[in-house]
C-alpha cells in the first residue's frame, strides 16, 4: 500500500471522504478492442497497450480509437495476498456495464458508467498474485442508457461529444482487516453545532469500540468512543462551545475561507488491537431555499455559476491530473464565479475535495438518457441513487439536478410514467440526502423541486432584463409558456416558494463561423466578432441579470470550449479569451 506522506491527502486520494493508504492501478494495462463482441474470458488476445485511466477514444490512452467500440477488455497483474488482510479492488468509473475476473474467477458485475464500485478480491488471489481482467460493454447506440454528452452517432454532432468507453477513472487497491469501515456519512448542523455520523462496517462486530474524533487544525473538537454491537453505529457529536466565535469560525461558507473539520475513525478491539483506521472530514453547513433565495447557513448566497462540461483535449472526460482540476477551480474563482454546474457528467471525487477546500459551490447533475422507456427509467433511478450517495458527503455540493431540459422525458407533459420518473428522481435525492434543494428538470418543464431552473439564450440584454426583472415577471414565466413554446413549469403552480435561477444563458462563441447546416463545425449560440465584442456582450448580459430583483442567480454557458462547442470563456486548453480581471468585474457586477 502507498505509504507516502501524501497518501491520505484528500485532494489526491480517489475517495476523499474515507481514506486509508492506497495503491493506484493507473498506468499501462494490456488492452483488446472487441467491437464485434466476440471475445470470451480466457480467450481474448490482448494485442495493445492502453494507459489507464484514459478512455480508448482519447489520445492520452495511446489507443485513439475512432468509431463504435461496443466492448473493451483490460488486463494487468495484481499482487498476492497479504496474510490475513483483505484486498479490496476499487474502480472509480467504468462506462458502462462492467464485469471483473481475478485469477479466472468472476468476482463482480456492475452497471452504471458514472459511479464507483468495490469488490473484495482476496479469495481469488494466490500468494504470488493473479491476473485482473476487466470487460466493459457500452453500446454506443443505446439511447436508454445514461450517457450524458456522449454521442450515439459515429462522429460528434451538435452539442454531443466523443464517447467514453471503459475505464475512465482511477482504479485502485487497499488492504483492510476483515472487520473494517465501509462507509461514513456525516451531517453537520450549524444551528445546533452538532454533527451526526453514521458508520457502516463490513461485518457485524462485538467486543470492540468505535472511536470518533473531530479536529479543526490543532484543536480537538470532539472525542467520542462507543461500544459496537452490530454493523452500524450512529452518534451525535457536540462541536465547540456554542458561543458566537465558534458559530462564526467553525462553519463552512462559500468563498476563500471555508472551514472543514478533519475526522478520525478507528475500530478498536477491547484488547487494544486496532482493526481499522480511516481519515475523513465534514463541515458545519446547511443549504435551503427560502423567500426565493438559496441560503447557506441561513444567509443568501450569490449564485454566479458557470456551466462546466469537464472535458480536456487529450484526455476527454478524465482530467489529465489533479493539478488540472485545481487549475479549473482557480480559474472559476478568478473569473468571479461562486460556483459551477457540472453538466451531464459526474466529476472526479478529487475535484469535489478541492471545491470543499476552495469554497466553490457545485451543482451535481445526472447524465441523461435520451429515449424514454422502462429500461431507461430503471437505469436512471438506480444510477442516480449511486450518484447521490457518492456526492452527499461533500459540503461544496449544494444542489441536485437529476434531469436536464426533459432529455429522456420528452413527453412528460402528457405521459404519466415520464412525470413519475421526474418526481421519483427528485424524491430519490430527498430520500438519500434530504439536505439540499433539487432542480427536478432543469431548464424547462419543471415538476416540483425547490429550485426552478430556466434556460434562456436570448442575446438582447434589454429583452433579457425585462423578462427577469421582478417577482411578477418570474411568476408570469412560471405559469406560462417560454418564447420557444415549452412550459416552464408543468403544473403551472407558479414560483411557489422556489428559488428561480437562470441556469443557462450566454453561450457566445468567439469567431466561430457557425454553420446551421453542419453544427459539427465550431459554433456557439451567438458569435462575437472580436475579444472586445465578446467582453461587451458578456458584460451587458450579466448586467441584465444583476438588474433583476427576483432571480436567485444565474449560470453562464460555459467555462471552456468543448470540442465543436466553442462558447467558452476559456479555450479548450484553458487560455482566457479576454482579460480575466475584466471578465471578473462583469461577472460580479462591477463593470
């Protein structure tokens, strides 16, 4: 296992909220493309090398596969057993249906291309190790699969990008005792200055105690021990002295100085043997909607968001490294944004750990399926539940977006099953988390939720300003039809206490030369003639938003150019198209 000093660094660890020493499996693997689905375990000819965790469609993988792939095979050796310790294999994300063999034995099956999973492989390892084989099936034309921005055509078109097949997030190993911590769920309440914690164990345990400690820097805030009798432990910890200073200095706030509480969890036998130790963290932070605003710790926060697709030219949906994630967040803040809407993908957990530490707000979104049906509904409900569980411990995540622009629920206005899916996905977030607002169908045709997200690429700032000026204007919008004919809210219930966010606007390209006949050419929702023209358009549209007395915030499209969609404030290589300080002044309303 990795014993380096930074092995437990939450911004470098692939699972920041439950950290032990770990061993990365990134690097060279043997690889076989299987577009005709003819390969069988034990009979695959691994005739290539691939660089994991980059998808075979990317240049960074060393494969640069083009066209449909359907199935990909991976192989590499694993180390042998470590005495009576258990070896757990983690796969950060494999798109989309994954089967795993170790030493020829089938050990795991997982569906869902955007969520992590784990499997104990100990019993399939010999003393000298064994071969690990991973098979990934991903039908590129399956429109009932959650696929986000991955194109189902052979070549990218319109707003859809190259596919991501197979392993695209770090695989890794850890060594654990038979009885060990499998999950830690924290919930901090800044009003009561208490932290609830639920700890789940791999097996029922007796004759042991669970030790819990919370720290802020060198200050020990809580030190708790409780007997264990079973596989689940729930506790409530009091943090601080309850006074004004602690309520101010121990709470997580968006901005440059968020406060995180470091946590230690240890499972210890009565004879003193330490069975397991993990590092984690949490925060005293609440999120709610009231009086049309999104509140963090009871106070309205400015929602100046930017749409972030999370792609890189050489590595696709996988970041080149942690430094690239940090750089994106630094640029987001430098441009004046308080947060991001991660669009149609889940992001690397290390991104969320960095956002937690940098005070950047994140809207977490489920990648869409594109054809309605019972198979799509079952897949979305299952994978969305996994997404919520994977994200819910991060204080930077302040909103859930299970659906975007009715993708996959195109007939929700008239189809009861599709309406049911919209409400079920929102209810899933409430059931598994319940501490954050939901934008149930972001963009249009909303159904419930505490956030009403509206997408509007109107380019005339005067029209934009008039459309969103007052609460009465938002009420008319919520109860009527948009200019494009879509209903804003399927129930026409009005704003009804929700926060209204202009959750997509702008989309201005710089010299794109868009062709309506072939949108695979570089394009944007509008074209600026020069950097000066882009900045002026950006400034005037944000001024229209800032003039509103009723909007809870807005989200600009978008942070970076992404393949043929060149409406980023930054190029795909993260080079700003105009002066960053000038962009920032416009974003915050100082221009």
